[in-house]
């Protein structure tokens, strides 16, 4: 089997990449180790930047986002149980769209199937070979059949724990990482959201976030120890804790109920440089991780896709390999800006172990300055809605 571009990973970034490449007549196929049903069962957040929306329009999947997504012109920030609104529309005339990552993935699967895209699920034993040569290839099992796939380029969209990054010799890449000493405990409940817009709360007992999935489905998070277990948190305990941290004026709108999902997520910042080696290119979580505080994960993966599509299109038009080096440089330039913003959001709104009274005062002063400075608010808004691709 042969293709021009072989994509490992059938999540949203792999599917979007395959759709955009197909649209410009670059032959590609996708290998995904899980079943389609498993991929679509993974519940993820969905705050989409305007650049992401433009890419999805280009991929032909905007209709359901337009019909079912929620446009948000701002968010609320809270300090000492008192909230204030950041009005993105007024500040920079932009917005974000709330639409679940699972729904994005579902839409991408549908458009790939409609266009007869080559997406193989339940693929086993994926191994990457000869990425330093002009003839890289992958061996794997497709429907229990040993298969060899030759390609011009191999793209790793297979996440932090995938095979792609680990194929690169360790001495050829540099890793930058910060692991945060806390986690997010999240619940999903079939209750109307406390607010139409997201609420980020700094509280002396820890961070909290209130968000929505739709008019009758809400997602809430609280900061906890990384050693916590979801089984230790009853629904009543969770609701009692988040009530302490959210702004008082919003609590009258809080509707509690049984959780339908409960999860614990550790936080980390992670970047690998460069994002390519030989004829292997890394996309999304395979190359970088951001804490969810800044709502950047999916958007950052999609900006990688954008740069890679442009790079490969230029390569196939000009047959000049020197253009390939542009991808990592362009992607990393935007990656580090998103890493900075997500790091800032994380260190400003979370309670750190052994945090002193001075540290708490610095966080409070930072947020109070943001509340009262239009210049600071414009900078925040520009980063939250997403820097240009």
C-alpha cells in the first residue's frame, strides 16, 4: 500500500488534516488504534477560537456548529466570590464558540466517510520506519492482516503517549516541561448551566470553573490534590465545595443534580522542539500539552494542522524540500505564545502547595489589575479568543 501522507491518529486533528489535504488533492490515509465508537465516546471540552471555526468551515463541517454551537462574547472571572465580565466583543470585536470536541470529531468522521476518505480504525502494532530516508514506511495490523504502508511523509497526530514522538531519537529533540502539583476534578451533570458564559474562579481554597455543554448539560471543575480519587468525591461533597468557590451572585442560578461522568485530570505544560524530524511531523498533543485553563488544547492542534497543510501544499507544488523546515518554526512560534497564556492562567487562578499569604496577594492583585485596566483586558481577550494563525 502507498500514499503520499500517512497520518497516525484518528482524533480531530488527524481527521481534519486528512480532510484538508484531500481537498487539495494530496493523497492521504489515517490509522487509528481505537474503534470509531471509542473515539467518539471521549468527552472533551469545546471552546473554539475563531481561527478554528474558519478551518472547520474550510473542511465543510460548519452547518451543525452554526445550528447547535453557542457563541460567547465574553467570560466571567471571579475573585473572593465576586465576579466581573470580560467582554470580548466590546474589547476586540471577537468571540469564541462553545461546541464539544466530541461533536467536532463526529462531524469530521461524517465528512471523511462522505468523501470516501481512507480512515482505518482498530489498527494494531503500528511501527514507524526509516523516517530519516526519502522512503519512510509504517508496518501495522489492519483487520489482523500484516500491512506495510509506504509514504512520502508520516504525520504523528497520536497524542502524548503515541508512537510517533517516541520514534525520534531522544538526542535529536529537546523537551520543555512543567508538571503542576494539582489536578482538576470534573463532573458532567444534566442540569442547566449556572451561566451562559464560562466562570473562572480564584479562591483561597482553590480554583473552580463553571462551563456549559448545552442548555441542559453542564460541566464543572474544582482544583484538587493530584492524589485524590474520584471515588472519594460524592456528588454532594463536590457541589458543597464548588459553592464555596464560585461568585456569590451566580449561586442563585446553580442547579445541582447527579453526575453522569466524573473524572480527574492532572495538569502539565509540555513542548518538544523541533516538531519534525526527517520525514516525520508532529501535530497537537504529540508535540505539546497545555493545561486546560486557557482553553487552548484543540485550538493549538488545529493551528498545527493549518501550518502543516500550507507547508505540504507548497512542497508538492514546488518539489522543494527546503520548505518543509518552515512547519516547525511557524508552529512553535504560536505554540509558545499559547503555552505562556495557559501557564499564566494556571498560576494566577490556582492555589499552590505551601502558597504563602504574599503569593495569594500577588494573585489577587493581578486579577484586580485586570479588572480595572482596559489595556490588560484587551491583551487577555486577544489571547483567549486565539492569536491569528
